[in-house]
C-alpha cells in the first residue's frame, strides 16, 4: 500500500515511511556469475537523495555547501534528472531553507513533489516549479517528513536542546491541519510511520502518535513509551524501521563526522541494535552490534521481514553484522559478520533476490557500492565511486537492474553490466 505516496518503486527516502528500504513491486539486481557493476557518475555537492515518480522520472535533492561552511542560511534545489545520464532536465529555483541538515524529498500520490529542507516545506510540480511553500515554526533544521495513509504530512525539527515539535501539514497547501504537538524531549532522528501512526526516537525515549482524522489532531499513545537510554551509557538513537510487529533502531548516534564515520564515535560504549514490540513496549531487546568501544552510527539498521534477517553496523569501528530473528520475538541468532567494512549510509534490500546494497569506504580507496548476499554476507559485486567522503545519506532503487547512490560529492547510477565488458562510464 502506497498510502500518501506515489505508486512507484521508491517514492521517498528508504522507500517509504516504514523505512524498510525495499523497492515496492520492483525486482532486485539479480547479479549473475560473470556480470559486473558499473556506474555513471555526476559530481555534486551535498546531494541528499533521489526519489522515483512516473516511469523515467527521477528527482534529486541538493543543498548549499559553501554557505553551510560559513554558518549562513542555506537553500535547497530540486531537479528532475535523466534516469541514465543524470543530467538535469528541469530545475527548481533556489528554495528557501535556513539552518543546514540533509532534508527530505518525496513524490506524493497526486504526482507532486514535496521537499522539506532547513525550516521550510515546498511543493513542486513535475518540472520543479514551486506550487506552495511554508515556513516552519522552529528556527532549526527540519529533517524531512512522513506522509500518512490519510494524506497529511508530518514533520519536526532536529534538535538536541529544544523539544521536538511535530507539525501536521496539508499535502496540497502545506497549511497546518491542527495545532503543533510538542513532544516531551528533543529528537535528532527522522520520523517513521506505519499507516497513520508516527514513531519518534527522542534523545532517551521512543514514542508514537496517532493521527485522529475525525478530530483532525495528532494524539500521543501514552501506553507505548520506552526509555531506551536508562542506565545504558549511550547517546541518542537514530531512525526507526517499522515492520509488522516491531520497531528497530540503533543507538550511540552522537558522532564527529567530517569526511567519514570511522573513529567518529562520541559515546565510549558499544552501539546497540534495539527491537521493541509494537504490541507491548515491555517486550524489547538490546544487543551490542560489534561490542567494540566508541561504536557509533548515523542511520537505521536494515530489516527484511520475509527472510527474518536484520543487519546492523558500527560505522565508527567498521563492522557489519547480520542476525536471524523470529517474527514473533525471541532472541536474535547471529548469522554473519564482516569486519573492516566501512558502511555508514542508508542501504537497499532486495527481498526477491536476497541482495543487500551498502557502501564501503577506506581512506585510500574512497567509497564503493557493494552488493552482498543477505543470507551469507558474501560479496556479489562492487563498483568504486571515487568520492572523497563516506556517504551517510540515501540511495534509491532504479527502474531496472540499477540503483542510484547519493553521496556528499558524487551522485551515481550503478547498474549491472553483462560479462562482455567491465568498463565504467
């Protein structure tokens, strides 16, 4: 079900508000023996993500670099790009933003494109022409939004000091549909949603809120609150992945990222993978990802419910690890682990082919996109992007045997090449 989103394979970050990072109704890469990965690159500055609309329509979100370094208010830009060459086909004017943080982009079910960046929301048409805009209430960056099944958009400020302020917007006019809801604490992580229920990872607690369409308001679910940080000695958690029975996320998210996450952890403890039952918040587990000190991430785990596999990582210590889980709960069973693996970005899961797409980064080699076997962790394919930074943002599935990878300095289309040639473009 696409809910408030366009019926494409990847209409929003992580393929939708549950953040399961699996393309909707689209097959995997299906890499076969003798085939290779190649890529088409385009140099960009601070590209955050691409999302897919109608067949052939690819939309890219970027934002200012130099003004951000100078501490000045920044702006965003949305482009519709060629699905193969990545060249711009249509481009918005500079869109008002404000404080810098990677924002969010989605194609809504009516085909319009919405971007939330800085403290502004913008609605655009297919040719990236502005249709509506709104200044958001807090003088802080808003880190994206979710579209509920009923249609409303929900966004919030990113803050370590101000309490999270959830705003519910009309998807057409971007006008508020109700009074803002002020959470009990600040939040750094992005919102997640399932249907008309919104999940928020605060600095110390996980909470959820339900959209009451009849009363036109967002209501807190006071029976579902989890203190995940009590006596843990970890810093805040990142975005939640919501499957049919559980919410999954990782903590120790405070970091000192500059060009990579390697060695960037702030909290001295290992980072953890956490699972919370949607039916009973008392039913939860937390396990160390690598067990190494100063573990840290800046993104969510990857969860594949059909195969019952969850993949977590410790970006600061370069560890990638997978577990098998029981759909109804119970302990996690170790499945495979890879050390010295520089994964930090959001990823892609292809359930039909059992492929996992992540990044790998080294100081000498830069960034590569890697396809792994989800069941074994074995490598199926790899292509070097050549960017000088380790990506920490959002990839997207493509329209065929391809995908799009966004990084701080490179946007790439990665696709399968037949055995006859391994040339890169």
